[in-house]
C-alpha cells in the first residue's frame, strides 16, 4: 500500500476527515474529532500511526518487524506501521479498521449511530 492508497482508505470511513494540525508534513485522520490515524509525508519509509488494543499491538509488533511502538504517541495504545514495506494490504486495512473502530466506540453514545449514515 502506498500513501495515496492509505489516505484513500482512511477517508473512505464514515465521517472521516483529514487535516494537518501538526503542520503540512503530517496528515491526521479523525472521526468525531478524535484521531484514528496519522501519516508523516516526509518519512522514509512511509509510516503511519494507528490506534491499537494493547494486547493486539504487542502481537502485531511480534509478527511484523514493520510494526513498532507508536512514535510520539502512547506506546501502549498506538503502533507506528511502515505502510509500504511488505505488510499485505488486507492486513493494513484490518489495522486501519481496528483503529477506526476503537475510536468510534468511545464516542458519545449518539455519535456511532450518526456514523452509519
């Protein structure tokens, strides 16, 4: 998966928005005002931070050398994932889906119903 595909998939999520609150070199994807993904535009290899259940985060770090504790994030709840270095696209999509779902389940009870529209 390249950065354009990553961006397109993140923005395909219901009510996902994109912004650059940390400057022009970092894309931030949010739902309901909460971050679920960040991607640095000037990093090589291209990497993104994704929210993750702590147990699954450890499992993914063991399974893939391209998955590390979240850079500049809470390392228990975030992974930094090299998105263009060999992790199969279906697995990357699952990681994005998981991050999105973790964020949406913590929104106010009324918010998740709005996300389905």
